[in-house]
């Protein structure tokens, strides 16, 4: 399969997964008690995991809203509101850039706030290692995504496919573009050299412009290095508790 076909296939995968994700975002829970009571319990739990979050005044019709700061390895946008005007109960809405994290938060809240026992096929988490995740990232960011998503509630299967496709697509576009640029700027043989079947000026990797190829490789790996640190840190923090998860 040539690069054009790979590029086209990844674009199609990216579009389909992006559309599917947008139609299936957010998880909700109904919890007994007033929003104020739920707010105290929720903030206590969030502080226990990572206190680096903030309250957002733009509640979109809810009463409370909390979002992670950029240094927080978790990604969440959580709302607290009332089920109805005459209802004493509360509603909790969880949004995240990843479907996996939405489901993870829902399962944590079910076990902590609703005291609901986990399902029979739920499993405890094993720790992951930064050195493995970052080492795989040097080979290809998609491999690092695969490692961090394996048996982790942070990723749903669609999250894994989407993240891997984005990194593969970025590598193809950036590295392919840099390679083409370097190749086009190699000295061309003249007519006499062609007639004498002399060797050309060399290959792309020995040219001064080959630095652009390595720079392109560094871009996606630099971005993934930060994501990999967040994935590993969030997974290991969650694994410290007795929660179990269904994947």
C-alpha cells in the first residue's frame, strides 16, 4: 500500500471516529441528596485524587462545574445539578475528551458516591511504567498509546484507535513532507552524468536537509511524551485505590 492510500485510510478512520465520539459524549448519574451535599462529597473525592482543578462559573444551567487544570493528569469537566425542580435528588454529568475517562469517572462515582458494588467482571489495575511508555514513544507514538491503553480505564477502544490514527497521520504528513523537501533539493545529475551512468549526489539521509526529517519525528514524539506522562501518572494514581473497573 502506498503513502497516498495510507493517508486516505487514516483520514477516513479519523473522521468516522470523531463523528462517533461527538454523538456519544458524556456520562450521567442520579444521586440521592441535594446538590450542595453532593458537591461536598465530590470535591472531597477530587481533592483526594488530585487537587489541581478549579470551579467554572459557566455552569450551562447546572449549579456547580469543575474542570481540571493543565497540570492535572486527569481530564474532566464535571457538572452538578438538580434532577428536577421538585426533586430532592441530584444529577452528576461527566464529560472528558476521552470516552474511557468518562466511563472511568462514572465507575469511580458509582463505587464511592453510590456505594454500588462493581460488576463481577471488573478488575483491579496494575501499575504502568514511564520508562516503557516513553521508550515505545521513541519508536512510534502509536505504540506508546497502545501500552497506556492496555487494561486501563483511561482509554476506550475508540480512544485508542483515534489517538493512534492521529499520531500515525501526523508522522506520515510531517515526516513525508520533510523527506520530500529534502529529496527535491538534492543536486540533480546533468546530461553528461546521466549518459555516463555516474552516481548521483547521494541519498536523502546524507543531505543537509535531512535534519528536517528528524525534526518532524521529534514533533509528534514531543507531544506524545507529555501525553504519555499524563496517561501513566493518572493510571498509577487510580491504581493506588481499591476500585475495580470493567473495560
